[in-house]
């Protein structure tokens, strides 16, 4: 399953109406990880479960910004991003 399909499932979105916005969120999440010190290679690894989780949580926080859980989701993303950026396995060299 492609990452966009996983994100759409997490967002509970059917169809293709929001695909452009969701693709933009995926790209933004990956770029945000790179800006925080995660290597470009890791941030774009479609098989890495922590990257996948970070992208999904970021997307949920941003897509559902007016949802009561948006702040909690953003905090969860920020914590995961911090852990990834501090890990030697994920850091850019």
C-alpha cells in the first residue's frame, strides 16, 4: 500500500478529492523531518515504520487542525520528530 493510501486511511478519507492536499502534507512532513536533522534518505524511506508514523501523525494534525485532538497530535509529532532527529540511525551526516 502506498503511503498516501495509509494517510488517507488514517484520515478516514475516501476517494481522490483531497489527494493533492494529502500529498502536500506528506511532502511537508518529510521536509520538516529533514529540516530537523533527519537524513533525506531516511525521511523518504517508504518502508520505515517510524517515518511512516511521523508522516501520518503530522498529516492528521494538519488536516484536522480544528479537531479537538489536533494539539495532542501535533505534540505527538513534535516528540517523534525530536527522537528521530536525535537518533544516530536517522540523523543526517
